């Protein structure tokens, strides 16, 4: 991952609640989070549905838009002031011209796909307690970096239910 991050020649600051990507936009950038935290979500009948978080030393991307170069319904918003390094699609394409670099890129894509599969399992797990336990085991830092209301939305439960689970 370090070689991909080193491609970046641009760093941006997103203030709390500002957007890195808005609904309907095309985003062909990959972002490495230096500090702060972000959430990826979409609107389902005007209800926010959080599908991913990113915090220090994570990569975040609107993967559908990045891969297809088409508009996406996903939004990426800063939960708190966030600094990201930007790697654009042109930089990555140039990086991939060397066959030796393709293995690292494949690992990054595989990791993103596996994280998404884990996310799907979390959502399909019927018990809120099981969803909580799976995420806690997989991402204990999440609970230090992300406010409970966003985690509760991500886990498809009320903030009160998450609070009770954390206490038990």
C-alpha cells in the first residue's frame, strides 16, 4: 500500500461535516487518510445508510465510481476534520504499467472486496448483538474513532441498542 500512497502529490483538508464526494458525482480518486475520519453512505428514501468508515491509515474510495468512471449515489463525508492524500486514476494507471506493481494493486482491491463481503455478512446477521460482536472483533479501533450514532446506523440498530450492547 505504501507504494500507492507515495504516488500522491496532493493533500487536502476536509472540515467536519464537509463532503469529499457528493451524490451523482464521478470520483476517480483513491484517498489515504492521514488523520480524521470519514463515512461513506447513500440515501434510501431520504434515510442515511452508512456502508463504510475510514480513519487514520485507511484507504477510502467510491469504488463503483472509481472503477467505472461513472456517477455514483455514494456520498463521502468528514465526521471530523480530516486530512487525506489523493491518488488519482491516472497516477494509478501509470503505476500499473509496470507488471511488478500489479500484485500490490490486486492485494488492495482484494482487501476492499473482502471488507465489503464482511460488511454484507454483518448486515445479514440477524442479531444486533452478533453484528456488534463481529464489528468489534474486526475493527476495535472503530469504536474509538467513530461516534456511536454513526456506528449504530452502520450496524442497522438504534443508538440506544448499541449503547446497551456496549454496556453488557
